[in-house]
């Protein structure tokens, strides 16, 4: 936990150096206006991926590929995660302020991450139950690893988080009051608080590789389903005016996998 805290503090100290337009991959130009007019597309300042609502959710899972740094020298972090609840709290209109909603504390999540300061990159697994801060799972996570992550309700508002990387298994049970209102599969530019300045910034890495999602499932109304059965929302990470920073690729024909992002996109 000490290493996790130190890395987070280093990111906060380097926040003024961050470029808030991640260059996650090469992509063809696209009409942003047309994209955002699509009925299932939702804009965000820090999420790219898929979410589903309109059911009672008691579980979510996915096999995640750990995002890995694609530059030898950069500052920031990128999370790949799954979660229950929180979709209504995700869209923040003003960059630099944390997500807000009528219930900003409605999200239980777990996943994998890369954090980099200069030439030092670190990979780890983590879990979080808002309003608490993220906690690191004690595991040895490598760049590009395929990690199975599962969040399931064992009894009403009693949740089990399981993270598996090869022969390593992290599993704990936690009480948490959830709305059960949504599930998510997300690549995130995390919000980094800077306590000394009483502000914060969204802090994506400028370039990553990997970060794929597969074997995606959810438990909706007590039935195990895949995302394509849920008419999921597509989260587009907004960038400078006239463009977006990241957009998830279409869910694959299997209905349960996607590549996390096509990277930087500019309007035509």
C-alpha cells in the first residue's frame, strides 16, 4: 500500500506537466457531432467504454488486458475496470472537478492499472467503493497480462470481489450499499487530487497499448447476460473542442468483447 500511495503522490506532484489529450492509438477522422447524436452514445471527460442500465444488477465480470505504457517517458495513469452502479455519476461537465450526481457514492469497481512517472511505470490491480479511495490488491501484475475480474453480490449489499492473474487470486467480501442500477466496462483517465492546491486534474497517459475487454458478463434481474443483450451505452471521452480523446470500438460479434479505444479522434 505504501508503494501505491507514493506513486499517486508522485502523479499529483507532476500534474501540472500532464497533457489531457491522450494519444492512445492512430484513428481516422470522424464527425464528432454525428457521433454524439447517436442515441446510445454518452460523452464523458474521463470514461471510454460501455455501460448498461434499465435492470437490477447484482454482478459483473470480464477478462481484462492490463493497459501498458507505449512511451518510455510520460506522466499519468490509465485504469481498465468493471463496476456496479455509478453510471449516473460519471459525466462531469467541468474538467478538473470530481464526478458529481444525486448519489456520487454509488459505485463498486475493480480492475487493473498502469501508472507512470517519467521512465518508471508500475502495474497493479485495485478495487474501490465510493466514497472510499482506491485500494491496491496484493498481486504481481505485469504489462499486458490477462486478468479475470469479477464483482458479485453474495447477499443483499454484501459483495465479493475476485481478481485472478494466472495462479494469483485476490478475493474479499465487503458490505456496500448499491443502487444496483448499472454495470460498466470502462477504460478511464483517472482523476488525480492535488490536496496542496485543493484542486485536481484528469491524468491519462499520452500513449498506451493493449487494454482489451473480453468474456464480458453481467447479472441482470438474476439472469446472466452479455453486453449485446443489454443495449449498452457507449462512453466517448471528450477532448479539446471539436474532437474526442478516446472512443471504444464496436462490441465484437460474440457480444461480449471489445477493444478499449481507437485513441485520438478529430472531427472531419
